[in-house]
C-alpha cells in the first residue's frame, strides 16, 4: 500500500471525504474538513454522505462536490457493484474516512483497496482507529496529524456558514434586537432518556428574571415547546424551521440550554455560550462539547436533575441575557 509520507500535495488532485451521519457527528467533523481543505487548497474535494445531509454538505465551503451513498444493504450485490463502479470512475487520489465504521472499512477493502486511505480500516495507508473514550474531533486531529495535515480547526469547529437570516422570524415575535435564551427540550424519540423533563420550570424562572425565552421545535415537537411557554419560533405558515434557519436563531441567541441532541451541538460548534444536560447515555466529552464555549451537567437519570441545580449553574451566564432597562 502506498505510504502517505512525503507525498507531494500537488499529486493529490481528487480527494474523497467520507462522512455519512449523524447530524451531531457531521457538525463535529466540520473542523477536520476545514483542515483538509487548507492542506489541499487546489484539490477537488468530494464528500460522500447520506441523503438527509445532502443540503448541509452542499453548503459546506470546504468541499466542492457531494456524492450520495444510499447505504444499501451490503447483501445487495447489484447495488454494491454499482457504487463501486461509481467510486472507481471518480479517480480519487486519496480518501479521508471520517466515518470509520464497518461499512466504510468494507468500502476500503472491496472498492478502493489501492487508493491511499486515511481511516480505521486495517491495512490502509494511515491506520487510526477511534477508541471508545475519545471524541470525534480529538480522534480526527490525531488521524490528520499522522497523515501530515496541519491541525488548526479540527478541535475548534465553527459552522457559522450554516446560518440563514432569521430577521423575519424574530421580528414576528418581538425578539428582533433583544437578547433571548433558546431552550432545546426535544431530541431523538429513540432516546427519551436524553430529555430533561423540567424545562417548563426553568422557563418560568428565566421569565421571572426578566429574560426572554424562545424554543425552536423540530418535527413533532411543537406541542412540547408550546407547553414550556415563551416564544415558539416557526415559519409564517406554522412549519418548523429548517436546519439553516435553526442555526440562524442559535447564532443570535445570548445563551442556549439544551439536551444532548443535534441542535445543541450545532450551538456548541457555532461557538455560542450555553449549558447542555446529559444523561448517562454517553459521557459528555465524547460529544466534543469541551471544544466549544458550553458548560454541561451530567445526571444518570435526568429526571433526578433538579431545576435548582441547573439554575445555579446558569446564574453566572445570565447577566448579558437580560433586556436593558429603558
């Protein structure tokens, strides 16, 4: 297998970056993609992702093209052969595997075995398998350093390029120009243990302190957010904001408080201030939260995390969230 050592960057004309899912993980890979772009400024960089993240990756300024992996079953030999032909036709000079799972190891062994590959597959040019106690950003930094890539942004993502203008959304509820706190009470329905159940009480305390409260529901979360109170930020037609408008709301927030869920991690990597609430589902530092400006609390069962405990941790952060006296 060709070594990466001493490889002339001018020889690398076409690069494949693999990042299939999920939202929080893709956001955490933004800095690695930025550093790959810096290292290969003249190369054409293609990112292979899955359909839900096409639009996000099409906007990413560090890549040139997006290729979709439909993630067909590996037992569907017809689809696997079609994907192999498609990848081989691209003529990639180098692959950065930022997914590093069994599926992408399979792609290395059976699709692009003779292409220099940075990832977790045995036998690849730069082998760097993620241990179970390391966050993705720290792992990517180690992999890139081993591949000779200078690490500048990998541990300090900034997804400000995700944000769309939300002036109309904020003006519709009287928040334009005012500081506000965003609460993120939802999360994956598959992981209800990651939802803190006391946001209504927290919202009451914030409002009593003269702080404006807003929520940005995802699909199926509008009633949950209405039950908390404050301003529920939606499109004019009553629909939920897309990911770019969501990022716009988070970017302008004075503070964000949320569960261990994708929108919270977007706020982290927008370099906003905030507080995240974790159950024992995963260790907080596994999510990469330590590479932003967020603080966090961890409780094995979030039902046992007292509102008073959350309020005490928030208190030092709230001074700049209050509306100025007129």
